[in-house]
C-alpha cells in the first residue's frame, strides 16, 4: 500500500525509513496537505499527515476521489480532520495516541522554568557580554499554585513533576479525575477556581469546539495578576490577541507558547529571510516575557521513532483487517467521556 506523506522534513524521512526498513512504499512530499496539494496523493490508498495538514471536508473529498481510503495521522491530536466527512466517505482515520508523553511534559516544564527565571533572556545577554542580573528576577516554583488543565498522559506527567518534584500546590481540571494524582495531593477543581487561584497555568487538553479560546479576555481578567501561562497543547486554546492585551497591562506576567492558532503558515519553516505578515505573532515576539517555540515539544529521538513505528503499525493493521484499537479516530472517540 503506497503511503503519500505530506509535510515531510528530512527528520521524518529518516525516522520512517528506519522504521520501514525498505518494506513500505513511502512517497515523501514536502508540501502541506491543502485542497490544492491533495492531487499529489492521487493513486495512494493512504496518506500520512501531521498537525498542520488540512484534512477538512473538501480536502478529504479530493483525496477520496484520488483513491485514498486511509488517513494516518503521525501525531496525537486530530482537530485538523473533519471526522463527519471521513465517516461519510468511508475513510478510516488512525493516529498515534501515545508516543512519548515525556517529550512534551519535559519540554513544558523546561518552558516554564525558562520563562519564570529568564533563562531565554540570559542566554542572549551573556552572548553579548552582558552579565547583569537586573531585569532577570524570577520566582521559586516551590510553594506556588500551578493549574493543570487536562490531566491525560501529558498533563498527568506535568502535574506529577510540579507536585512531587517542585513542591507546587497543584490544582487540576479535567472531565475525569486521575486517582493517582489525587493521591499525590493534586486537587481537582473547576476552571474558574484554576483561573482565580493559580500562579501558573499549563494547558494539556485537546482542541475541540468546546475548548477553543478557553483562555480569553474574561479568563485572563479573573486570573491572579502576573499569571504565567504555558501552552504546549494546541494554539486554538488561547485567544492570542486577548493575551497580548493582558501582557500589555501586566495582568499576564509571562507567556510560553509552543503552539499558536495561526501556526500553519509559520511553524516548521525557516522564514528568517521573509517579512512576517502575521501581526499577532510579531507583537508577541516583542515582549521580553513571552517565549515562543515552533511546535517543538514532541521533538525527541524517542518520540520520532515511536511515531514512525506506530504509524506504520497502524497501516499494517488496516491492511490485515485487524482492529486499530485506541489508534482509530472515530466520531464516538470525540464525544466527552463521563466525569
Ligand atoms: P490525552 O488524551 O491523554 O489527554 C487529554 C486530556 O484532556 C484527557 O484526560 C481528557 O479527559 C482531557 N479533556 C478533554 N476535554 C477536556 C476539557 N474540555 N477540559 C479539560 N480537559 C479535557 O492527550 P495527551 O497525550 O495528554 O495530549 C494532550 C494534548 O497535547 C493533545 O490534545 C495535543 O493537542 C497536545 N500535544 C502537543 C504536542 C506538541 O508537540 N506540542 C505533542 C503531543 C500532543
């Protein structure tokens, strides 16, 4: 079965070639999947997509017309796929439900530490011969209240690191509770309580119509002054323009983003010779207390290997008519689980 792989970079090619050992017909394509590029997959029964590929209804129809019946997501999130249209067309959608939650959780804690201690700024300063500390005053994580929104695989690891590792008071919000975290002292509360009491908030829930802009002007207005916000989940969870206003007023004391709502036109590309036309990201990058990374949290050797192996395993299961289990993304999988 030929797999047309969109948005591929040299590191994708290396990890998928190593995992397939030459046993798979992999077509590595650099373009992002859009309605214009879907034709590149003509004749391929399967496509393999990443986070910023567009698998909306018109794109799925174009793929289907070219013979595609399987969408292999090489990521965990599936907010970029129109599952209603996929079901209507009889296209199977598979993902990598877990590869290395540690990769994302560790990066999240790294962003948090960089931001609250100004490590990103110190790196720049010392390279310029500036060893002054003025402006780099941070605060201890120990004893602070951290709000973790979404305590699935990644959020649970972050909550554990903050509670057991750093000695934070951890408040959590999720549609279901993790008893092991509660045993560590993590307390489940509602979202307004998280917003009101947290010094730091970190987001780890999926992007759905319900969670889009869960952090917006009203949320930020209710927060503690100087709140530090970290988002390594999906850009759409945060209203970036509201965040800019809150940064300008000092209500938001720090912001670390590995994801950005309009990232599809920016991230994973070297745009250093181009003029940035997105005024929101351009403004965000002017704040000394904003740290932006380009959807890098997953990017470890372990995660790339696991992604390639699971994705090719998903393709093999579909070919063999075997059930995909947790890797299958169905409309039912998107329904909220009972509390
Ligand atoms: P997961 O499925 O294990 O956990 C998600 C948790 O969010 C679940 O416990 C679920 O009950 C909870 N949840 C669902 N709706 C919610 C709501 N409305 N409010 C609060 N909680 C809600 O997923 P995992 O593996 O922990 O990943 C979390 C997110 O991280 C993914 O959705 C993905 O978007 C993002 N991600 C980002 C990466 C990066 O490189 N920056 C890499 C991998 C994942």
